C-alpha cells in the first residue's frame, strides 16, 4: 500500500510539472497590453516575451539532456523546476529587466520538462508510458489554454502582476510535490548508458529525421499561433472573431494530444497519427486559403488544423520513447531534436512576417502547406526505421 501511495506521488509530480510547460508562455500575450500601459514593459520589447523561451529551449535542451543522463533525471528536473519558480518570481518585480530575465529562467525550466519527462516516464513507468505521456501532455495543453483564456479577465480584476502571481503559483506547487517525490524514484544517473553510445545519437540519420519532424511541427504550430489572427483579419473577420478562431485552433489540439499515445500503441497506430498530423494541417490550410469567409467554416478549419498540431507534438514524444532503446538515449534524442526544433520555431514567426510582405499571407499559407506535407513524408520515413541501438 505504501509503495502504491508513493507511485501516486510521482504521478502527481509528473502531472504538475507537465501543467507548467506552456502556461508561462501562453498567459503572457493577453497581459502585454496592460503591462505596457503600466510602464512595466516597453512595447518595443513585447515580442521578446514569447521569443526568449523558444531561444532558451534551443540553447538549453542538449545541455539538459546530457546533465540528466549524468546527474539523474529526477534531480535535474528538480533543478529546472526551481528555475521555473525563480522565473515566475522575477516577473513579479514589475519592470522590464525582471520580466525578461524571469522569462529566460522560465524558458530554462520549461526546457527541463520538455526534454526530461519523456525519458523519466520511460525509466520510471516502463509499462505505462502511453498513459503517463497522455497525462502530462494533456495537462500541458489544458492548462495552457486555461491561461490564455483567463489571463485577460484576471488582469482586469487583480492587475497583470497579480495575474502572473496567481498563474505562476502552480510552479511552486509542482516543485514542492516533485521534491517530495524525488526520493521515491527508482532511476539513478545514466552515465554508464551514456558512455555506451547516447552521446553519438547525433550521428544517426534517424535522430536527424526526428529532429526535422519536431522542427517542422514546432515551426507550423508557433508561426500559425502567432499569425492566424492577423490572416483571418486580412480575409475580412473582425479582431474578436479572429481571436475566437485562434482559440479554436489552440483548444482543439487537446483531444488528439490526449489520444495519440494510446493510438500509437495499436497496430498501424503511428501511421494513422502521422497521416492525421500532416493531412490535418494540409486540409485546414487549404480551407483557410480557398474556403468561404464564413465563421462556422473557418472554425471547422481551425479545429482540424489545431487537432493536427496536437497530434504532431504528441507523436514527437512517442518517437522519442519508441525509437530509443534506453532512457539515456531518450533523453539525448529528446534534447537534440528539441534544440534544433525550437530554434526553427523561434525564427519562424519573424521570418513569416517578412515573407508575408514579399509573398502576401496567401503565399505564406501555401508555404505552410508544403511544410506540412514534408513533415508527413518525414514521419513516414521515421516509422520505417529501426530504433536506435542501446
């Protein structure tokens, strides 16, 4: 009975850390206007609030993967969870330096969960990887959407600083629970496994294929999340309707985020998910491009594309776990793929804005369509490859 309780403590820790892996980013866009009005953040620096975390993901992911393998996944995750709490605290200083430095630390903390949770689940729950992966990815998406939807309302009630304090308190709870769960983890540092080949994962074509898939899905998700409201306004919707359509895009990634790990366990499951991810993006983009400017139709396209984004992200986590023979390889593969993927994602929104000036927004959407098909071809190739050796 005691062991069962301790297992639930670790499970709760995984859930709470997962719940904080997008919230520090998604709660900020609705607060930027009020922070600027309060003099806490110049509008010229507002874009950095969403760009800095993506850059931190790119820079820190490989280091976190190696540190987790050498020092232990659970202990390293505790360190990055501490960074997340410190970042949330610095944001409450109410000035530009505090916001930007706190955002950088938050990005470091999120990178820790992104890289280490797939490996830790493989290590601690080897017979329940699908269920545990579903648990944390669903928590991540659900709480992220909650943050986006409530941050603006909370800001009117308690101000932007109070809102950041309330929404950031979840990171404190996650750290406390994780520190309590830490002694119950079964794993130990994976340095011996690393020495047998995890550091050479970058030489494997399969690893580069997974990195490309992760990069393409990150580029599509973050670029579309940034610019779809603007694109819908260009087609004739007002700002409120465009925002509602963007909310559909974000919220409806949750069902497939929830279902993907279990579907992937079935026969032909990975193939089904790859087709849904690539085909959903393609169908949604075509509908936005050439479909009628009618709210219900465009909402349906947003739902289809949003579902594809949830499937694409979740299948990346499945690839990390299924295509690596050990937890050490999973951590190394996850760190490598996320480093390159988030670097691409960080430059995506800016480069798409420049491309729109040269090609129009329709040209940008056609490019996204081509990238979604390339992502599908890459995913199909990954499925056919044997996993990385131990």
